[in-house]
C-alpha cells in the first residue's frame, strides 16, 4: 500500500501537508482544552474568553495558559508530524532513526554543550536585545518591542515554578513536550525536506533554524535562537539521530526552568531572564569549551556506525506492505 507521500512527491507539498496536520492538531487541542478547562480547572467556558484576553487579571490564568500550551504543543508538534508520517506509510523508525541510540555519553555531552555555551550566547543575546533599527524601520521596531513586552508578561505569568508540582508541570510543558515536538517538526521533517529540496545540508540547517526562530515571534531574541536552532540542526545532521537534538533542546529549556525554580524559591540570587552579558572571562572560557565539545561531538558522530548515510533521504521511505 502506497502512502500519500511518494518518493517523487515535491518537498514543498510535503511541508504543506505537515502544516495542514499541525493546524488540525491545533483544532483538536482546542476542543480537548475546552473539555478539560471546566472539569480540571473549574473555569466556565463563558469566562474563558475574558480570562485569555486579560490573563494578568485572573489568578487562575497561569494554569489555564500552561494547560493550553501543553495541549497545543503535544497535538500540533508531536502527534501531527507522527500521524502524517504514519498515514504516509513511512517507516518512522528508519525515518527518524530513533531506535539506534548513540552512546549515552554522547547524548549527555550534547545536552551539556547547550549549558556550556550559554555564557558565550549571553553576548549575542545582549546585542540582539539592545539592537536599534534604522529610522525607516521605526514602525516595525515599535511593534516588535510591544510584542516582546506582551510575550514577556505572559511568560512571567506562566513561569511560576516556585513549588515542586509547578516545577514538574513546567518541565513537562516547557521542556519535555517542546523538545520532542519542535525537533520532530523542525529537524525531523522540515530540515530533511529542505535538504532533499536544495541538495545542500547547510542550507537545510539554516533554513530550519530561521523558521524555528521566527515562529517564536521574538525579534529581539531572533539571532541567538537562530544560532541555537542551527546547533540543533548540525547535531542532527552529524548524528542522523533525532534523539540528539531532542536531548540538547530539553537541556536548554529544562535548565532554564530549573534555574527559575531556584530563583523563585530563593535558593539563588540571579536574574535568570536578564539579557545582560556575563563577565568576559566566563564568555571566553565558555566559547573555548563549547568549540572543543562541538568538534569532539562532530568527530564522534561521524564515526558512529548507527549514523545513516544521509538524513536528506526522501520522505518516501515507506514500509513494504
């Protein structure tokens, strides 16, 4: 039986199918959310519109938004791409190569790389946050700044991880689900299809990274997120295994959530959300260690016998049925 993603199906059409499945996942998540918001959170559906329109005025909004974000991420970014691949009759195990794990130490090092690189990245975060656009782009800059402030308020509302139950909920919704879902979409499908389309692995990595950053709609954090997405992309390209960028992504989000928990419980006195650069010596050490670790991982992944010949293989890797 042939799936609707055939070997000669154009990558652009595959990506349109992915988008359609993700939109379908969003609507499914919305229906589930409406059913759960009353039974689980005790919020009447009639009150939901006002709550979502003015979340800072409602104490229960944090849980409602966290639940909505978790459901949307799970249905749109996890279930949707897997369902699309399954209905396409693609051999998912071969497509994602997720049953042949690299050595555990390499997975851990991929995760710790993200932590080691954070001080060096703080310099880029500060530059992007303080970026001033030319006069003719004043309107866009004002819109972008307003959008940043709006998202910062929502993030501050959701990121209340001062108790262990909320920490666990935050790790699930902010770290586990996005790490799996966003890597499935951006590296597992998008990067592979752009690679297949362009025939250039580097183009695929950077296009996926740019789109990955753009969907977060944070212009003044755009560049560091592009670089982070590119790092995930190269880890996937070199290893050929989707678990490697998933673990790295989880370390990035999970470490931030854990730091927020420590900050909110008074364990550390450090502004986790600051855009100020770290001390220059810390940045230099971070850059050297990160470069060395990236090179080491590159060499190890290129030597691993579980690495497929190319992650640019067509999406028509189908089961013989």
